[in-house]
C-alpha cells in the first residue's frame, strides 16, 4: 500500500467496457513524512474518495483484488481514506484538526 493525495479526476466517456461505472482519480504520491512527490497515479476509486483526501492505494496486480476492480484492466485502486498516521509517536497527518 502507498499513500497519496487526491488532486483531481479523469473523465473518459470512451473507455473499455470493463471500466464502465468506475470513478478515476488523479493522486499525487506522498512519502511517509507526508511530503508531496513529483509523481502521480490514476486510480480507480473503490471507497468514495474525493479531491483533497489522503488515501491508501494499491498498484499492480493487487489493484485488481477489490470487488469493484476484480477482473478489470486497472493498475491502481484507492482502497482507504486516511484519517491519520504517525511515525515514532509523532503525528504526521490528521484529517480533522482539533478546534
């Protein structure tokens, strides 16, 4: 699993029939310290993610293991929306800030 931030979407009206009814999102890859990298992936969304969400995604053959992507021609799938993560007891990311 890898971490990324959803930064956009892809609309493709003409696509393989096995990709019908899938939402495609543009994800900017982040490292373990939540630093944006200069790399992007287009992923099928299986969890209802949206722009601005930090997500976990799987790539390669693992991407075809969700109910939505099984036997479909995809190389990346979003399978979780991240609420928070920490490294060595230090918060790296929190979806909601405490007010």
